[in-house]
C-alpha cells in the first residue's frame, strides 16, 4: 500500500537531524516491559535519492503489494524494544483503539472502543518518552509514546501509541522519559495520524536521556 509522504512528515517527525545511532538510553525505568508483539508496521516514503534502477525496483515492490520500507521499520522497532520502555496500563487501554488507513483517501482512521471513550474529558496521567517537534532548549509541544525514539524520520510508534501534548509551561526538550498530567481529548487528525491529545497539561522529566536537544 502506497503511503502519502506528508502523512509521515506531518506526524511531527520534522527533519531536525539525519537518522543515526539512537540517543544513549538511561537505565530502564520501573515500568512493565513490553511483552506483546510489536504492532503491524505501515510503509512510508523513502526520502533519500534513488540510485540507478532503484526507482523501478521500488515500484515493482509497490505493484507486488510489498512494503519497500517494511524491513527498515521492523528493524527500528526491534531496536526500540531493546531500549527502555514506559509501557503500562494507560498505554494498554489506548492500544484498544483500532487504526487503519482508508484506501481511497490514504488517511488514517480510528475507532475508539467504549473503554477509551470513557477516558475523554477526564484527568489523565501517563509516562512516555518525548519526541520534540522543534529545535529548542525548552518546549510546550511534543509527542510522547511508550518507546525510546530512534529516528526523527520514522514514527515513534503506531498511531494508537502516540499522544500529542500541549503544556501550560515549558519543560526541557529532549528524548527524556516524562510524566504528563492533564485532560485527555480524542482527536480525529487522519492526515497526521494523531488521535489522542493532552492540552493545557503539566509535565515533569522523570529521567533524562543523553543526547537531549
């Protein structure tokens, strides 16, 4: 399935730096490790220049139904699962939201079960790893997921494992493990693949990660 490039970019993965080694991770926090299989991965656009013959090979993969980036994404997810995670009961609830790509529009769609809808509009506290959306020492807007980010160009997790956070007061930006508290809202941003949001929240850095901005 061919994915729109702006779907990937709009997920907040601004081109702040080229992909490379992930930031040095802290000692694992006291959180339940991920034991379930990683969610199914979706293909996304390759932003690097294509060499001779690669364009034809890529389109041959598309036409055959294969995902050209699937191996790379699977490798990154496997790496993520060797790093500290912030998995827990709140993330387990959010994962019950079913997300898929609508073929005609190539936009993400989500269906929230009753258990997730019951969380909307109520106080919500969760820990996750920050993915900053801008080059700044302090920030009031970022994404969090249960996984340590490994690459700016690829999603930090599946859409039902990402929360967009807006804070009242800025905190230090970086790949830190943070605790965010606020009111959870269910959004419907199919283009960016964002379906959870915390606005006017408060956050604190639980554990800093080397390589912070």
